[in-house]
């Protein structure tokens, strides 16, 4: 499985997207903090976090006895650049050109 596949697989699950949203709101959360916001077992949250780590979307750092989780947005940006940006560029350019033409005609 390549890196893109891991990222897409990780993003396919709504619980994992929710975890990423929580880390976006405030980075450096512990498992206990993340678990408290979900209606699932500690083990379930750990499993989701492990998949996010394997995809490179979450990085961890030990601080004393705690393990802190941090969002790594780089893989999402790479997916955007590779799979989304190229498909939207023509549309955006066409809309900008249309806007200019309409303004010049008016």
C-alpha cells in the first residue's frame, strides 16, 4: 500500500476525520483528552490513532508519562496538490475569465 492509499484509507472513516478535526482545533492532545470527546472505548480510539499515525497524519511525542498527539497536515496537502488541485484549476480559470469578460462587457 502506498502513501496516498494510506491517507485515503485513514480519511475514509468519520471517527478518524473527527480526531483530525480535534487536533486541528488544539494540537498536542493526550489519548485521554481525545477519548473523552468520543463515545468509544479507549482501545477503539487507540486503533484509530494508530491508523492515522501509519498514514503520517498524526505525529506523537512523549512528554513525561504522557503521549501527545499532533496533526501533520502535510499528507493532506500532498493529496490536495496531486488529486484535487489539478481538477479544479481549469474551472477556476474559466470562472475568472468569465467574470472578466462580463465586467468588460458591462
